[in-house]
């Protein structure tokens, strides 16, 4: 899947998955 710019500390989790 496409990975948007992720903040440091996160691995390959997208904002939607972290919500």
C-alpha cells in the first residue's frame, strides 16, 4: 500500500490505521 509521510516513531502505520 502507499505510505504517506509518516512521523518519526511510527513504522509503516498510516494515519488511518493509527486512528
